[in-house]
């Protein structure tokens, strides 16, 4: 059974699932070369199907999700669009008791559509997410252009609108919770039936919420039979578009059940503080804030701010534009204002960050304070989630985390060390890039009840789901690059690369299918010797990144405990932070002695062989591993992308499938 999973918001993508196995996955940003590219098109669908060796005629069902508060946009409705189908029968239909709600939802979406059209007309022509991330022009009056409104959950229990604080949730009895949620847990209906047009075909499908897709991505890829599920990102806690900030959910076998909305303010706060500190004006702010935080101390941390949006309702701030669906419940301004007041009392300079002072002591300490608040809020949330499982009589020792907040490695490590769960899993594409996968798996298992298959959650190989580029594509890219490169066949490329790294070369490694998600996991990587402290600054210069930003180590799985501690092992997706035990690795050791590790198992192909070769040369089973991309661009996808970057960079070597690539001057030397 072939299922298309489609994410139509930013970080758009298409997954092709075959009875629970993801056989192809296309992230739109990788081929458009626009980071976080949005709005799925027929081209993305056909790329994914071609990579799976299938056509549109082979598809049985479609599952769709989107970005909170965004409309569902169709560039050419004759080629690809969906329409609501509340009366649909069959396995994707909703029970009779939900039919009225389904019809009401369709009417609400019609009203949303009119509101969105006015908003889009007003905002186009000025910088905004739709335009900057769409990767092609948007014209609301173009032939074939159309869109639907959005609402996160078509159906949910009344308790969701009670605006419950974490404190109130902890006080509720198991009986009260069971009474409020019992029917919903039984029916488990959280999708809307849709009819999907893909070229000449009209296919049955479902529309699921953003955070249902996040939860499905985490649970079904975890290989846990049962799990508590926490999702959180930068979405609004609650707006006219629905509950969009996150979920408390449970997974048992094939079934995934959203329990309650996660109303934390940690994601929006993190984004807003990062932007306030002028680290980035867009979606890159949280990652840079996480890198800056270890340089400071949480001197402005206030326990009074810990909790969800409803623990301290007097601190809620209204959005300056409440009609656009922007985050409207956040503590960011309160945190910043309190920090500034305290900093002035303590004699800090530069408490109003500028481009020149964004690395001031105040900025570093505010970053550390924000990280501390983020961790404390989310640790409390995981405790409440664990207690919910106990009260409902469905406890699990396992936790699966997803959403953009799951990219925060220090938090993931703290919840593993200090939280109530024995096991913690975070999928490699825990951010919005994994929503297409979550959509496909949710329809496969929760709705159609097809058996689950092992996903390989303990090894990096489960992340290698990107497009295939064979030897012919490599040869073509090198042939078209011109005559300024020297290409040398090497019998053992990994051994050659290991020797080059030991000689302090910085090399790019291109192998097989690309890794999913935002972290380099060895198939599209830049590698360097972690023993040379100067490689920290050198590789940042090659990537044109800020010099203070840290790098991650990749380590042979069976040797990881010799070099790192304080993180779950194995840790294959670079999503947990460990303590570095040795002083021999300055290029990957952050200022607080930590590193975001990736363990590399024996089945990890050529990349594993590179680490083994470097270990033979140096006695160190660790290499510096960072993503193969330049500033403000996605990880390279194709051989053409790799050659283009190499020719314009200061990399020493590029390796492809048994080939070593150098510049003529360097090769002659």
C-alpha cells in the first residue's frame, strides 16, 4: 500500500510510505536551494515518487499537514489540490457522531479563506514568510492559484478550551481526566477527510494537525510499543486558528492519541529572545541562541516565569497584530524587560543589543537565562505528562519528543538525566522537515491500522532517506564543472580521507542518500581533525559562520563512552549533549565542556569507515562533523550542489563514491 505524506508549510516535503516503510523523502529546500522552502507543488510530489520508483497511478492514499496559521496554498489547482470531504465513507471517513462537526469545520474553513485572502493581498509586496520561503513567486490572482484556510484540530474535547495551567493539570484527579477524555481516547478521531487531486487522479486522503504529525513522527519512528509524547515549537499557544503550540499525547501500539494541548511559552520565547539579541531575524535565531547560551550565566533567571501560558495569565502579552494568527501568548517581553532592569542595577553595559554588541556580556547572560527557563519549563511539562499517564492508568517508561523545541540538545539531555522517563527518543527530523513522514505514518498505522515495522531508531542509517544520486550523476557534475579540478579514483576513499584528516585537511564527504533533518549525519558532511583547536575557527570561516558557533563530534559507537559521558548511548542523530571527557578534542568542545555527539554504528557505511581510518592513523575515534552547506543555504543535496560549493570554498578535498576531488593547484602541490 503506497501512501503519500505531504507537508505544505515551511520546511515543505513529501514522503512516500510503503506499508510503514518510508521508501522516499524529498525536502523541498534541498532542490530549490531556498532554506526552509515552503508550499509543496506537483514537482515535489513527482520527485518523491520517481525516487521511490513509482508513479501517481501507484498511490492509494494521501495524508496532508501544514504549518500552524498558514493557509494551504495551491500554485496550480489542476495539478495538485485538496478539498474537504466530510461525508467520505470508507476507512478514512469519520464516525456518524462526528459528521456534524466535520460539516461545521468545512464552513469555518470557508470563512477562514476569505480572511486569508484579505491578509495575503495586504501583506504581499512586503517581506513575509509566504514570499521569502515560497521559492517561487506568489500571485493571488494568477490562473490556477487557490488556497484553503487552516485550523489545527477539526475535533477536540471541551477540556482543551479550559485554558488549564500545569498547576491545575497536576491537581486534577485521574477520574476527572478520564471523564473529560474518555470518549476521545476511545474514538481517536483527530483528522479531517479530504479528496486530493494529483494530476489526473482523485485520491482519498486525510488532513491532520501540525502537532499530530509531529507526534506521529516521534512515536512511529521510536520503535517504542508505548510512549508518552511531548511536542513543542514556536506556534501560538492558542489563537483563532486553534491550539498550535504543542501536544501532550500517548502512543500505544498502532494508536496515537492527543490528550491535551501543550501550552508552554518556551518555543515562542526562545525565538523572540534570539531575534531580540539580533542573532537572526528568521528561523535561524533559536539555533544560534542555543550556541551562545554556554558563553553566559543564567543570572537573570526567575523561577516565577516557569510554567505554561496559564500558570501566570497576568504575564500574557497580546500580539501587536492579533488578526494575523501570530504568537499571542508569550513571556518573551516580560523576560527581556526583567533582565534589562536587573542588568542595569548590576552595572551591565550594552543592555540594548545592536549588531555590534550582540556578543556583549548582557547578551550572553540573557541567552543563558533563556536556555535555563526553556529547560525548566519543559522539564516541568515532561513531569506533568508522566503524571497524566499514571492518572489515566496508561503509564509508559518511554518518552518521544518532537517539534522544533526538540532540537534543543541540552534540554533533551537533561530530561534523559533528570526526568521521570527511563528512555527518551528524538527523531532526526524532529523539526518541521519531518512532518511529511509523520503524516504518512499516522495514516498508515493509526487510521488504517497497518502493522508497524522496525524503523532503526538506534542507528544513523534510519536517517538516510533522501534522494538517490548514482555514479552517473556524480560523473556528470564533475564533467560539467570544468577543467580546474583534478579527479582521482582511489581504491579506498575512506582510508584516503582518514589520512587526509590526520594531516589536518578539511574535507567534504558525499555518500549515498542524503540525511533527513537539519543535522549533518555523515552523508553530506564537512569533516576535520577535532584535535586541532584552530579547526574551530577554520571550519567556521569555510562555512562563513560566526566564529563563536560550536561544532559536533562523530564518534565510533562502541568507543563513545571512553570519550563522552552524560548522554544516552547510542546517540545517532546529534540531538543530545554530552560532557567531553578528554582535553584532546578542543575543536569540538564547547566553552562549557559539552558537545553535541553523534554515535556512528558499524552499519553506517563509508562514513563509519572514515572514522575507523582516522582512528588507525591517530588513535582517536572522533572527527569533527558539520553540515555540508554555506551560509543561509540548505545542506547540499546533489553532486552538482557539492561541486559548486567545493569550487567556491576553501575546502581541501571532496570525496564522492571512490573519487577524490581537488583543485589543480592543490593537487600539483
